[in-house]
C-alpha cells in the first residue's frame, strides 16, 4: 500500500515548515508555575491568617506572628514544592509517552515526532496507533478507528479512501495511509482538548468528604468571627484581645489537614514508583484505596503476552500443505498481531499479492485474505475463533472433540478454513461478512505463557479484599483453565459473549455480578460489563494492554495500562505498570488502602480537636466572661496533640477493608463520645482552676491576664494529655484500650504518645519554652492531679464506647 505513495520530498517539507504549515502547536500537559503559586497562596484561609499575622506584628506580638507564618505558610510552601515536582514529572511523562508518527517521505517510511509533521505529509496508521493530525485516507487501505475520545460514541468507525480522519482517534484494526490536511492548532483534537488535557483538579470521594468537613469548620469559624466583631463593638475588649481570639478561632480551620493529606499521598506515590507503578493522575492514589472489583484481560496479565506455536491438526490436507498455507497467510497479513507472529515463526511463508484483506478485529474475531495467483489455491482463506466460524464450517465429531480437549487444557485454538469462491468484497461496506460455505483446512493450537507471579498476584488481590473478574476475547473454557492454573479457584462462574448478547439489562447485570470468567467478549461488551459493575455500586479498576481495551478503561473508575501495551491504552490510563509489573498490583492496592485508612485516622483526631475547642469557646462564653485560650496555647495543643502524630499515623497505617458507609458517618462512633466527654472534662478542669484563682483574690478584685494564665495552662495540659491518649485509643495496643476502635496490637502509637507527653512536660518545665508559649508554671501536685483526671476520662470514655451509650441514645448504629 505505502509502496505506491511517495509522500513529500525533503525540500517540500522544509518549505512548508518555513511557511508556518508545521504541526508545532503545543498542548499543555500540566499547570503552569504561576497557576500552582496562585492556587496555593491566594486562598481565603491564607488571607485570613495573613491578616491575623499582620495585626499581631502591629501589636508587637512577633512570636505569635512567627507561629502563624511557620505553621500555616510552612505547609503551603511544602505543598507548592511538591506540586512543582509533580508538574515536572507530568511534563516528563508527557514527553516520554508522546506518540510517534510514521510518515512517508520520498517513498520511505520514517518514524518522527508529531511536531515535525507538515501539511500534506502522508502518514501510516496501524492497529494501536494514534491519529496525530486531521486528514483524509488515501490509497487502497482500510481501517477501523475509535473516535470515542472525540465523540463519546464507542462504535468502531470504518475508514477508507476519501474518508476524513481526525486527530485524537485511534486505529483499532486495519492498515491505511492518510494525508495531513490540518495541523497544529487547526486540528479538531487541539480545539477540543486544549483545556481538557491541562491539569484538572478532580476531587476523589475521600477529598470531597474532607472538603465538606473543612467547609463546615470554615463556616463555624466565620460565625464565631462575626460574634467576635459584634462583641468588640458592644463591649470593652482591647484590640489585642480581639486579635488573639480571632487567631484561636482561625485555628479551628484544620489547615494542617491539607498538609497531612498531601504528605500521605506523596509518600504513597514515592512507594509506588519503587514498585514500578507510574501514577499518571493525582487521584489514582485515592482510587486505589476504593477498588473492590478488578477487571483484567487474560493476555498480558495472567499470561506474559507471548504466544507460542503448539501444534496443528490438518483437515483434508497434508500437514506440509497446511503449514505452507498458514505461512503464506501470516506473511501477507498487513496488520500483524501476536497470533500471526507465532504462525510466521513456526510456518515460514511467501510474500504474495493478495486481492483483498479483511483485518482481524476483536469484534469479528476472524480475519481473511483473498489470493488469486499462481502458487497457491485461489480463494478466500479465513483464520478465526472456532465458535465464530462453526456456523460456516462443517466439522467432524473428532475435530470438535479435539478443539474442546485443547481448550479445556488452557490452550488457544483457532480454525483455518477456505472457500474457492473469490468473493468480491466491498471495502466501503460498514462490516465484512463471513462466507457461508467454508471448507476446514486445519486446527491450530497455540499456548499462552502463564506469568510466574500470576498465582501470587491473585492471592494478593484476595488479601486486599478485591474481587477479580477476567474479561477476555478468548474462548471461555481456555480462560477458565488458565485461571485455575493461576490459582483463582475451582468453583468459578463462566459466561460467554454470545450468552450475554441474549440477555436483557437485568439479566446482564446479574451475570456481571455472579460470574468471574467472561470469554469471547467484544470490546463493546467489555465496556458494558465495566459500566454495569460501576452502576451496581462497585468501585472498578480495569487493566488493559490492547487498543480494544480503550473503551473499558474509560468506563472504569480507575484505568490501568501495561507499559508494553498500545499507545492508546497508555494514553487513557490513570496508572501505567512500568516493566509490565503485574505482580506489583496487590501491593499497590494495599498501599492505596493504607493511605486512605491513615487519612481517616488523621481526620478523627482533627475533628475531635476542632469540635472540642469550638464547644469550649461557646461553653466558657456562657459560664464565664473569659476566653479559654490564647493563640500560642491553641498552637501547642494543635502541634503536640494532633500535628506531630499526623507525621507518623499515615506511615504506620495498615491496609484493610473500606467502610460501606460514608467517611463522616463511619467516624461518628469515635468522635462524638470523645468530643463531648473531653469538652466536659477540660471545661471542669478549667473552671476548677479559675474558681481557685478567683477565690484567692481580694474581695472586689478582677482577674488579670496573669491570674488567667494558670487556668489556661491547666486547660492546655488536660487537652494535650487527653488528645495523646486518643492516639492510643485510635490504635489500641491491648484489649484494655479497646473502645472506639478494634484491637491493633501496634505499640508504636502508644510510644509516640508517651514521647510527645514528655516533650510537653519539658516545654512546661523549661522557662524559656514555657514563656514562649505563655504557659504558667504548674506544681508537681497540679501535674499529677491533671494526669489522674486524664486517666479517669479514659475510663469514662472507654465505658461510653463499650456500652454504645450515645449510639443507643441517638437510636442509630454508628459503629
């Protein structure tokens, strides 16, 4: 085909590029540095903290200002650095996976970068190739393209001479040349995806729920700021007191949670790169943690994507003749695949001049070549799946039994047949029709090479709580045999594409749920299976390597492609398995679950702290006329009670099954009892010391800031101790600590809490540190007294959790 097309000369290429007719328009692959800075710096909450910091500087409270800048904007700077690194990696990935183009110039095929294409170039499209510019098919070739990335429709569109072809589509089957008629910014794909291919901040389920929580906290803070402003106008508060209280209220918005989540995701991504797993979409880490159904193709996953020639069984011809015909068929197939490669290697053939060719496609499951020349019997030769060809081929019982026996052994079986009639095939027809009078020539048996790690990998999926479904274009029994060899199990539900085609939507959905093996599945059926599983409430990941998997990858919650797969699959996948590291996937899924569970634990601690401080602000306003904390007190409670533990919790979190309820609802059993009891206990300690200080004052004297420092220090101490004990309750090392969460047996959380408690008492004991945080010295008796109250709180809280008092009082099951 391409031999008849000469293409442009080098001088024509140079002249057209000089005339501005080159394909040099660049698509953005990630955010610009300016966008990253704007999105991280110029936010509402950062503006609030900046304003508070400026007020503190004006009031000469420089240490308070430093705390705000370090705690809040330090996290922003880390986030900016990480996102810049992510941008650079995305740009590198885009460059590494940029599709290459095959162009004909001066009669010779060349591999070039797409930006070197000029108007009028002749390009070659083969199965799996991306169409890189708009053009028109030229010559005698024919191909079928997937335009779903442009149109959203999943149908394969036939293209032949004179038909338009658009950039952004993929060649699924066939082989043809096309002339570049629109390049650069004039192409349809450029106009459609200039914005779409740029970075998009798509929130995952976990991020959406966390954002909801943070918005609630933000609204609470805004409400309190309004009340604070009203009180400033109506009462005799100094500007210094108002700024201090505004800073404490600002601390209710858990800005540190963003940093903790960012670090957790970053750590997970780094670990996955070490496992040869390339994360192409930021939300892939989150998606991994939600997956409970994994759909995969047999080829390239259970097997190593290598097909070996096993044996042939001639029918009506000698084995020598059969091998010669198979060799000629493979040698003249323009759109080669693994099957034709295996045939060509085992059965050398002669390159001829076919009259016509019907290329293989996953939908047809057969291919054909028409010969009409000396040296070979004229006619149409067809190679395809026995189940598809059986309607046109009459086989003996022995041949049928041989096919079944080979299939049940996990071998790949194809049928080779012939008709002497040289059918006039209209290449402009939408579909190619199978002749009805085929004569069988032989049975070809091929073998797939099972991956050595397949059994271990499937066991890993089971450990991760992920259900595996194998969706393949091969015979169901072949896939079943291979699945059993890989250790998938013995009692496995099997269904074929032909059976699915006869089902209505309800039966189809039921079959998708109860079966594990799906054989002889067309690409459209594969996509429908994935879509059906999603609609039934499953979170579905799909692994693919061929262009026929593009549709199903786009239907899945998470698309995973093999590095050795087609450019089309890599282009639409969220994750690419480098070195085809299928065995790394179970670890990757567990890593995703670990990250999610760690973030859930973080959120529980953040919610208890924020709700407790909020209730303290309201309750002290009702009971007393003082504000419970100053900014530095709030900072040290956040830092030691929540901030430092968040460094360890995402690292030490364990994978596990995901809650079926929403994230927020699943945490209420832990947070509601902890928040209410902690608020009451801390308020009691604060009021006890406040009354004690007031009792010692002379009659008529008012409390000064110095007088209030001891009750506030006692409040800070009880809050820090109780929040550290919550870390132990979060991961109980022994049954004695089991209450709101199941037994963990992990002592690292307990040791971390003990170390941080020591750190706090060191701050309390060292005058420079104590003065910096505006704490008052406490006696040893005070420390022991507050410590005993904290232990008593633990017993009360454990009792409330174990008796499920709040659950029963509310009349719901929140556990």
